[in-house]
């Protein structure tokens, strides 16, 4: 549509600058020191929704950080699209590895470097600007609702309750989420599912205080050594996960499904070069896309214990800790896997230490049907603006809220992400390409157009 | 000697307060931010030596932190005792576990709580005050030299060179060190040796940046998992160390030696209760005293990698680190063991990661002959003030400088420590009992008296 393109072109600098302003707010949900920033960010999102053309927008309380809701209802009889996104971001640490401030966006080589640029501020904001395009060109064919939460990066502990309590307000025909990536701009793709998550923390305690490693070493258990043994035992020599029962409910993809998945363009040497590794690592018998898509995984996200400062300290520490998470695939259950993980870590501990294993958060895996109107509308929209039909792929990440949203609202989710795998999500120097940002704003209006058309068929 | 006792009694409050002043200087050699404190501390030690009665004292440069030298020469023909100590202390972290400031000494239940109270400021300062007692009562029977260094806690990297360059200045008949502990005040003991040390740091690198654990997890090696496997492989199921060749040169104690060692009072239930553990841990086939005395050990002193902050972050980290040290027994060589450790960590790494393994510092094990005049003088001194002959035991800690001092100066070392195993050396809430401090000042003059007598025989 020429009028959309023209409006976007005329306003693209402002569209960019508004997004940069949002990136400047350090809305880190995991760290309590950012409480005020979180509220400021929610208010900024509310304002942006009103300015873009929402009839109504509001910051709504939860037991944790607030949800921002907004709506533009053109006709209750028309189909309604619920846009989900999140205004919170991952912690920026380790800060010393950033080339510029994580909350001080810098543009370099056409890329916006800042925490949250791709995950998810830059992506959900495309929907805010797409709404503006549609409203200002008077061409909106659907009702639009926005549900922008502030606790996605900590596992959305309060969203289930919020959605259950606001079913009428959130009533819609499809949920549209831009919080994922494409294979590349040349090979556009759409995720047909996300993995689930079980995230736990382990605390191993030996003696009741740090000890001198000369006086007590060799006679008292070292919690780091014990924790290392526990972690080492999680994968066998083929990198299969050894937690008892871990694979029990895994949906085994058919040969056909695996074949389709492996048709996606992939160059192992380029993949390795881009990551700077000599060899890849993974579960024997599966390809890289299978390992990150259809297979569950177990990763240690963090470990610490003893002296970690400059120089040397001959301490035999009292405690060691690890953060460990599993990515789950259909039909695994987050609760069940969490139980198995906790049981494993509690059971393998020798009597010379005490182990505390606790759930951080979890989320269920999710699959979206490619036969649905929502997926079809997204596929057609991408084909229109990219000139190429998107490849359906299985995303490796997790959006724990998916299964909750579907359960509470009874509608399907469509993933239409415009990020790239090398966006450094959750890492230093997170970035989002300006090209992708603009491409998203260009594509989203077509989704609404096609979804309205398909719904009327 | 009644005059010593009287002088000490009259001055004991000042003796204590002077030591507390020294504890207030945060002389942490491992952390470069304490550079100025280190120099301040060296100057304070120099001043205290002059005030106690040294004819001469000076702060002497090295390539690292300075050495403080002092001397009181009564007669070049008389035997000379060289007192070694160190004015640097271990880092105080983790700070949150201290009940009071580590550099803000607090006295509670007759104990001085502060970093360095037992290791080693409180202990070497006993010698400074013992000198004052001897000088002021005009009863010094030996010459005394002081060699107080500032880099013991980082492995004394510059002391070897310093001693080699100052052999004439440091010329003595025996070296006396108070930097160890006794079994208890009821069961006084003297260490007849210290263990050696090999301290290394490992850095494991996977991808060239932190990654999103959902996008890449399962397809790229996790350096924490790899490091955990490497550490887990260091001990077998009997807690024997598996590093190839690790035990090759270990001096195997005779049955008689082990019997003598195991005669030292030991109550396993009390030992466990004091540490708050249900079970002990250690090399199969050896008792606790054997494990900490005559057997070499391997401990992880610190580990870190990935996200270690509050909450959850689903990162697949680029790097993981560990600080690892081995305690060595006679006839192991620190250089040889360090090579074996580095080789092990380099060789077991899979090609999916890069491993950097580097030496932090090392030191040779040391044994002191109980037939020497030095040991005999110490034993007699302890017997005089404790009313009980001390038990000779093998200390678990390391004083890397021992073998260097002996090699360069050609004289033997006597360990006469007045600490206790529960002094929390290298840990939060390090303490030193005022009783022990005073007992040390009371005992040391007898060492000089008996050493002079034995030397004249």
C-alpha cells in the first residue's frame, strides 16, 4: 500500500528516535534497584500508545510490575488482534564487555546497540508505529489491543493471574507477538513454536564458614568440587541429558518434520566462524537446527563460589551456587521437568554437603498451527514485503506466557519476529538492525489487512 | 623470668592497642586498590620496630611491595635469630559475612576480630613486643633481625630475589616464624613442616560472546559445563587426585610417623560439629590429620562464569573461570606439580572450547628437623610457659618462602605459631585470642634465652 509506505518514509526518523528514547530507560525487571525505571518505562509505553492512536491506554497494577494495556476499537464486529510484548529487559551485565552504554543507544553500521533493542522494546514498538501508520492513513481493518508486560525476563510470574482477571478486556481473535528472529533478511522465516523453560538455582553448602584451604583442605568437602561433579553428571559422553526421566514426554519429530527443518539454509563453517569456535557441541545424532529447535537442552547459566577477585586466595569456600535452565519441547511439562531437576540435584549430593535446589521460573513449550488464519496472514504479509514466502521454523527460545495466554483466552498465537540470531540477545552489545525495524513497521499493517480478509472468508 | 612477666603485665593494654592500630590498615596485597595502604602499613611496621628497640629499621624496595627490615645487634659474636613475618593480609571478601568491619577491629569474648589478627599481623607483632620486653629489661641473649614482607598472601614473588641480594644483612643462625597454629592451648604443639603450594587459574572460552541460551543452547559448548567436567575429573570415587603423576614424588610416611601423628588429640564428632557438617570428606585410607598433614590435596578456591546476579538470566556464557590450588608434601616439587596441573587442564579440554591455564604462584613443601637447636629451643620455651611439652605436628598450610629462605641463607626454620585452627584465617570474621597473643609475647623471650644457651653448649 503506497500510502503506508509514504507515511512511514516521511516519519521514519521520528519512529526511530521515539524507540531510542524507550531504550534509554533501564527497565531491568530482575534487579530491584530498577523499580523506578520500570514504572517510568510503563508510563512511557502508555503515552506512546495514546500518541499512536489508541482510544484508551492504561498502566494496570499486578502483584509485580504493571502491565500496559491499550486499544483501538474501530468496530466491535471486526476481528481483533491482541499484540503481546514486554517492556522489561535482561540485566546488562557483564558491563565491561559493552562497547557503549547498554542504556545509551548508539547507532553504528545501521544497527542500534542497546539493551532491549531487539528483545523486546524495538520489536513491540514496531506495532505501536504500525498502528500509527494505519490510523493516520485511515486504513485499519481490525481492532487492535496491546498487552505489554514488564516481567517477561523474569518468567512472567503475575501475568497469568492478570489475564485470567481481564479476559473480557483482552478478548481477541488472535495474539500477535514480535519477540523472535528470522533466519536472515534474505531467507525470511516465521517461528511455529517456542521452547518451554525450567530455570532453577542450586546452593551447595559444605562447612558453616569459609575455611583456610591449607588447614582444612582434603578433610572437608569443597562445595565447588561437589557442584562441579553434579553438573558434570548432567550430560553423558554423547551430550544426552542424564536427568532421570528428562526425555520421557519429548515429542519425537517425524522424519518428514526433521527433513523440512533441515532444509533451512545452513552453512556450518559460517556458523562456527561467526561464533568463533573450532567445533560445535551438542547431542549426538542431531543437527544444529534440531538441537536448538526440536530437542530439549540443559544449560548452566551461571556459577559462582569461593574467591573470584583479583589475585589468589587459598580459601576452601563454604558455599557454591549455580543457575541452571532447561529448554523444553512439546509435550514436556515445565512443572514435571522442574521436579525432576530439583530431585536430581538433591539426590546426587553426598552427605558431606547440604543442597538447596529451588525453582526460579518456568514456562511451557508452545506450537502454533500453520493452517490457522493467523499464521497464514503473517506468512502472506512477509511474502508481500520480502518478496519471498517465509520458511516455518521452530524457535529455540522461550516465551513462557504463550501457553497461559492460549489457555486463558482460548486463541492462537502467531510469532512474527524481525530479529536476527546474532542480535546478542541477553548478551553484551545487544543490537537491532534499523533495516529490520523499518521492515517490521512495513510488514505489520499487511498482517492486519490479510487477517481481516481471511476472517471474512 | 619475673621481670619479663612484670614488664608485660604493666604494658599489656598498650601492647594490644598498638597491634589493633596495625589491623586498621587494609594491607591487602592481592588488590591493587590497596597500594597506598600497603606502603602505609610498611612504614607503620618500620616505626614499631624502632620504638620497640631496634637499632636500625628500614622499608626496603622490591619489584613489588617493600620488605621491612629491622635489627637489634647486641654482639656480633652471639647467635642471631631472624624473625620472619608478613604485614600483608588476605582479601576480606565476602564482606557481607563479617559481623564487624574487617579493618575495624572489635574485641568480643576475649577475641580480636579483624582481617590479619592471626594471619599474620597479630603473630609477628608478638615478636616486636617480645623484643621490647627483652630490651627494656636488658636481658637480650641473642641478636634479633626482622624480615617482615608484604607479599606472602600472593606467593612472595619478589622475596627470593630480595633475600639473595641481601644475604649479608640477613645472616643469622635460625629463622623463627609465628604464622601457624597450635592444636589448642591445653595441647600446645609445634609445626615441624608446612605443605607446598601450586596455585593456578583456568579460563575456559566457548563462543566469542555471551549467547542467548534458547537460540544457541545445545549447539555450542557451555564453558561452565566443560569446566565442571574438568574439575569433576580431578578426584576419583575415593577422592584420590587423578592428575597424571600427581603422587609420583610424595614422601610416604612410615607407619611409625603416621602413628605418632594420630596420637594428637582428635574428636571427630567435635570436629564435625565445629564445622557444621554431617560427614567429613577426604582421601580414602587416611585419617583427618593425615589428610591435612602428610597428604597432598587439590582444592577449587573459586569459580565463576555467566550470570551470577539477582534473579534469572538465560545466558549461555562465553567464559568460565576457576582458581585451583594443590597443597604439596615433601618431596613434591611445586614446579613439577604446576606443570602437571596445567597440562591436565589443557589436555582434557574438548575442541569446542579454548583453555588458558596459568600459574598464580607456588611454593615448596618444607620440613624442620626436631633435633635442631632451633626446634629444641622452641619446644623448651613452650614447655616453660604452657607447663607441657608441645606435640610436634605437620601443618597443613603453606609458607612458600620457607624453602627459599633455607636455600639462600643456609639455615633452618622453626615454626612457633600461637593461632588456633578456628581463627578463620582467609575467611570472614578472622580472629585471634588475646590470651594467645599475650602467651606468645610471654613465650618468645624464652626462645631467645634457650637458643643462646643451646648454641653455647
